């Protein structure tokens, strides 16, 4: 009787240990996964308090598998200073033409006055165009982003399609939330060409991401180091991190 009890106890111990090991492997990611992507945040951004990079806040059990699977499709790296543009970046014309995909607005402005200073009215018009498409909230956009977008317009001489600008969202570490990022397309231009040209503008402090499935290029202004990435994951416009801050209520439409 004692022998049978001992065998049963050892068997239960073995099964429990094996189950814990399987659970640990299911919840964990693979070595080298950063868990950062701009669809829910911005690769290379400052880490949030609860999670590295821009990953959504994880749950427990199988809920953690989603971020891990998505991270496998995101490849990024910090740019070495030696690989940045060494020559000073010349001033662009300051002209920008933008078509907003969410509101179907067409904007054509010159961000500079004749003396080279910023035209405040033009900046306000662009800030309105880059407003949050979910909450309609506006935020002053870093004018250095507009300088970069003017360079892009000067080079391709075609209106830029705005996919996303400022985002009034829960994930506050995103450069979209900070007001220094935009996602753009140019009709008839391969996004890789936009990405490659944007990289020639980088004297330090730029983030450039290519999204093959969504067919747009992310461009942002950030602290050093500059960062590059490719996100091959399926677009997820309903990501929890993209949702408005908790407690936000949509204004009632006026009849």
C-alpha cells in the first residue's frame, strides 16, 4: 500500500512540473523580441512604466501570445551616428500639400514667412488637418515634422496622403500622441521610395517605419537615436492602445 502511494505521489509531482513548464513556454516570447511597433505605439520610443517600448498592456495566459506573434513581424534597429546624414540639411521651400484620408480635406500651405520664420496661420491649419481622427482633438505639432514633410513634397512634387497624425490615445509614449509623427502615402509612389528618401534627411532624431501591408510610411521627430523598422503585421485600427483615453466621451452631434 505504501509503495503504491509513493508511486502515485511521484506521478502527480511529475505531471505538475511538466504542466508548469508548458505554461511558461506558452506565455513567454522568443529571445530578441523587442515587442515594439507603431501600429499600437512607435518602435524605439521611450518605454512605458508597465511594458517595454510601445507594446499594448499584456494580460495573462494566452492573451500574451498576440503581442509576441506581432513582434515577430516587426524588424527594427537604432541607426548608428556614422550612418546618419553628415551634411547640414538645407531649408525646404516650405510648401506642403496634404489630402487627409479620414476627412477628405485638401490643404496647401507655406510654413515659412519671407524672413524664414514659421507662419503661425499655416501651422494652425496643418495642426487642424493632423487632428485626431477618432476624437477630433487637436495638438500643436512639432514644426520640425512639417519641415521634413515639406522636403518630401519638394522631392516628389505630389500631394501627401495623410493616414494618421496626432492621436488622442491611451498609449502616451507614442510619438503620434506627442504630436511629432505622421503616417503618409503618395499616390503613384512606392512607399519604399518615400522611406528611402526620408532616410536621406536624417541628421539625427528621426523615426522612419515602413508598413508593407498598410502601404504607408511613418515619419517622426524624436530624441536620439534615430530608429528604422518594418512592420509586416496586419493593420489593427481597433488596437486598445489607439482608443481614446478612458473617460473620454464623444460629443453628441448637433441636428
